[in-house]
């Protein structure tokens, strides 16, 4: 029984570290000036265009970055609840992730060359909902497999 308790503590600790790291990453990327942000996305777009046999626009890459950041955040906030409460709280996880998305956009008002954009918040929300949906599906599959193992 002690091993299970230790595993739960480690699982929660790792989950918390991942969520904090994502929050810091999102904050740091949002804190880049408009010029620095353009350089970062330009560099990343060039890298992706080198890797893939088709051309990606910088606008598409920037949009997918917003979507991906918040899909990951929502996924891991859901995981944090499961690690701590052993229960899924998808609506609360989405709400917390969206509050961070809104504060992230407000933060950009104070960064030179950046702005608070409603469309970015909507892309963030789409990522949040997608991350939550992926987590809920994985959670349900894991529960189903665990139930089948117990029955057999």
C-alpha cells in the first residue's frame, strides 16, 4: 500500500511540474516583443518548411502554436486533477485554462509590438477544448482497459 501512495505523490509532483512549466513557457512566449515573436515564429516556420515537403505560412504556424500551447495546458491540467483527486474535472480544467488564456492575451497589451486579440483567445479555446477531449477519451480508454483486466 505504501508503494501506491508514493507513486501517487510522484505522479502528482510530475504533473504539477509539467503544468507549471507550460504556464511559464506560455508566459515567456507572450512576453516576447512583437519583433522577437516574429523572429521566433519565422525561425520555427523555416524549420518546419525544411522538414515538411510542403510550404507552411507563418500565420498558420502562429495559429497552431496558440492552439497547441493551450491544448497541452488543458490536457495536463486535466491530468493534474486526476493525479490529485483521482477524478476527472474537465469543465473546471477548461475554465482554468481559459482564464489563463484570457490573462495571457491581456498580458500582451503591455508588451511592445503585441496586442490582445479576441481571435487568439478563440484559437486558445479551441485548443483547450481539443486537449480536454483527447484527455477524456484517453481517460475513458484507460478505465475501460483496467475494468477488462479486473474482470478477466
